[in-house]
């Protein structure tokens, strides 16, 4: 979409209501993106053309590409430490000996897409050149290379005090610089998926849809189960902001990195899927075990994540149960699908049996329903389901009319 058309549809958001906030119409992000990001695999060391191509080959050969995993995203540290004499970013020639355009062309030839990383401040989080003051040049460069995705971070941005990597007392509102880059991306005429990474600041979910195609609603996911709990518990209350064109981003996956048990990895993947988060793997895909590969290739969960209705699941409170507590993962989740309802049941503490009557699930009701559990493949009919769950485990049911 050309900039004059694209910008015209971006009427300023005058209310925080998710039902009336306008959405960026660049034709992208109709469903959450699926793919890979280099950072959780190896930080700066994974930001190379070779790692990207190794990952791309796994996507093609394993069938992940055909299931919708298309984005190969290079995170921080892909540039040299300074711009060239004309003010443009320069790809590190040791990491990208053929340059970025050649990599983009190669990935496109494989049926995949290329993403890159930038930052709204004076430097990236890793100390490489930021886009502040160079937004137009950077947008033009991305378009000329054929880049499909732009993750835009928030380090070294205006601060009430010294300009530091992560400012605890920021100056101004991050919406200002995210809108600025949006407009320059639109002006290129090339649709580029715009991923906002302001760590959930300034209630980004209330304006993210008018600005980008996804928005990080929290700080990073990398530490382990406590991060899954922290992020997952915060996703429920803002589920209504996710719709086709723009989605809450719960951050990159940590599956395969030794941080989680098998049960915790199921919950991590299942919750991200039903919350309609982008699913970007963050591990060495060439070393992924069969069990983990089967987990992320779960066709039922992918279909739920990619459902055309684009409605994120949120918590619901069955009769007689206590409600959600901030910062704690709640056992009961549900969300509307184009052809049914998804129900998620979680054992956030110790192993337990979690049961629910369909009559108490939003979007369902009394009577007989047919269900399929996504991890086990078990099926059944009835007016309720009951899951015997390990500690930190999850069951995900797709429920339709019997």
C-alpha cells in the first residue's frame, strides 16, 4: 500500500477502547507471524547469514515452512559499529559476506521471509547504530534490500537523565518514535511487517494496532518458567486488543533451550498459541529433538493460533472458583474461534485435575459438545471436560457442536 493511502486510514486513536482503535492497514499481520528469531539462540553470535540459512533449511526440510513458519529474523548485532559516509547502516561483512539483499533473495527463493532488527534510540541494546535521526534512511534501505519484517527496539531512547540502555525514568512517550518509523516504512511503498518492541511501556496495546502489526506487551522472555508465568498472566487482561492486522506479542519462544520441563514447554507453546501471540522460535533449529519438533508442528494448535477470526483467548471464572490474581497463571482460559471455541486448562502450581462444565465457558452453553484435546489427540463428547495435569502442564481443547 502506498503511503498516501496507508497513512490516510490511520486516523488518530482517540480512545483506549480496543473496539474503536484504528489499525495499521499495510495488508500484513492478518494472523500472528510464525518463524524464528536469532536472539534467544545465541545473542550476537547467532546474527549471521549462515545461521539464518541453516535455520531456513530446517524450516523447509522439516515441513515447518509448509505449516506456516515463514519468518527468518536476524536480531541485534547484524551491522558494523558505525554507519557509512552517507549515513546508511552497513551489514557486518564477516557475518553477511554476500550482503543482506543476497540473503533476502535466497530466503525468498525458498518461500521464506527475512526480518531485521533496529532500535528507536541512538544505539541498539547491543551498542550498534540506532535509528534516531536516520529513520527515513533506514526505512528506505530495508525496502531496497527486500526485507519483510522490522523489529524496532527501545534502548537508548530519551531519558530524564543520562541516555542509558534501559531508562527507568523515560522522557516523553514511546508512541512518538514508533509512529515516526511507521510513517517512513509506509512511505517506501513496500509492505514491511512492523514489530514494536517497547516492552509494554505506555500501554502500547491501546495504540499498537494503529502503529504496528504486533507489539511486545512485556519485558523479555528468557529466564524460564517464571517468565512464562509473568507474561502469560499479563496477556489475559489485554486479550481484546489482538485482532487481524495487529496482535499482542508475548515475546520469543524459549523451547529447546533447557529452561523448561516438557510440561512447561507444552504450556508455553499452548498458551502463546491460544493467546494469538506471534510464535518465533529462539533455539538452534538444527538440534531440536523430535519431541520438541512435534510440539511446534502441532497442526491443531497452529490452526488455533492462525484462526481467521483472530480473537485471543483470555481467562474466565467458573462458578465457585476464585478469580485471577495478578502475576499468577490462571487455570481457566477460553477464546472464540471461527468454527468453535478453544478451552485451555492449566495446572499452574502442583499436579492436579482441572475440570470445567461447558455451560460455564464463554461462547458455549448447556447441552452436548464435541471436543478434541490438542496435545494428546483425545476426543470425546459431553457437557464437560476434565484434565489430569502434571505440575505446570496444560491441556487445550477445541470444542464444537456435537
